[in-house]
C-alpha cells in the first residue's frame, strides 16, 4: 500500500518535472548511458529494420512530443504471446535487496543466478546503421540479461535449479494443456517511449486474455516477476495514448545499466554503437517479464 502511494506521488512529480527539464541536445551515451531524442529515433529505426514486428506509431496528436517526429512518437509490437504465468517458473528464493534510498521509489535487485559478466563480454554488436545492414541470420534465443543484476559484485554462478526460458509452441500448449490451456494464450501489446526526464527508453505493456479481453492489473502482475511487481513495474498513464493506464518498467536505472554494459564491452576491445541501444535494452528488461516472449532480436556482429 505504501509502495503504491509512493509510486503515484512519484509519477505526479515526474509528470510535472518533465515540463521544466530541458531536452537533451548533446550526446552523453558513452559517458552516462542516456539518449538524446535524435539518438532514440536512430535506435528505433535500427530496431524496426532488424525486427519487423516493431513499428513506429504517431500516437494521440494531442499528446505528441514536439522533440520527436510526428510519425515516430513511440514504438509498438502487438499480440506478443505469453504462454505461462511467472509463478510456473519461479526460481528458488535466494533473497532480494530493496533499494529505498534512491529518492525515486523502491527498486528491487533480485539475486538471480546468472553469469552476467561473461554474457556481456561476449556480446557483439553490429556497428553499421540500419540502412547499411545486410540480411540477418536466424534469431537466437539468448537468455535475457537482468536489468538489476548488472552489478559485477553480485554476479553468481549459474544455478542448475533454474528453469529453462524456452517456451512451448501455442499448438503444443493447446494439445498438452487440455482444459487448462486457456491460461496459456494471453497476449501483450508492448510500447517503447522516450522518457524526457530520465533521457532513456521506457517499456510499457498491456495484456489480453484468451478471449482478447483486457487483463486486470492483478492479472498483468501475474506475468511480472514477483521481485518487480509494484516496485520496478508500476501502472501509470501512457504518455501518448488515452486511458486505460498501462504497466511500465520504471526507467530510473536504465542509463546506469547501459553505461556499465558500454564499459564492459569496451574493456573487451569492442564498442557499443548508440543505434544498438534498443536491441540491448530489450534483452536486459526481459528479466522483469520472463514469460512474455517478445525478444526476437538476433545475435549481432561487430
């Protein structure tokens, strides 16, 4: 209850603060992990080129942001399958750390067993912009990088008890699930917006049940990692669309995570281009919603 109230107050503050925060003009991607609006558009174009399921949307004209092109206000992908509830793949309880001193609402850092440093060091990125990129190979199903886990002091060895994130096909779920398969056919619409206050992308999601009826807030939280529900993920008004409100991954640490990824890749002799921002972003936020199978991004080469 207290967390929900804090999130509402924070949302009201940030909505007001956005009007007085100036638009970022100079690139600070490598220094701080943030994006200018122009860099956000370039990263969005790159995402659309590599992942055609994503497309640019104009949004409500009355809510259009003047610092973005009228036809590129936010990115959207629709009808993303969600075949399982999060509780069906919960890892054994390893504890959690709740950061309550950020001044921006609680942020949960789950102690999930992943080998993050090796995964990021092995990450290779296409240095060419979308317009010059060649045809891609088939998508890879790499494990998502945890948005809060990117802390080299907290990296742990892989846990053999962790469940595979590989999802069964909808047809297989229908054949094996019998009468219970109705729970396995939820779909989500996902949006990526530019957050002017935090100067980073922000992910939004809205779900539908097997009859294509909107999910309640409580039902959507069933598809969010319980470490993140009502903390890292909150329900707020969409900046480009009318009600109803949508669930959103709070962006207060997105820049910090991206900065660490840029530094780690640089230590290995590589370089992360700003146009690849959203491809990486989609991978590290998937830990928040591990059963929503939206990440069809490929393995990219430098």
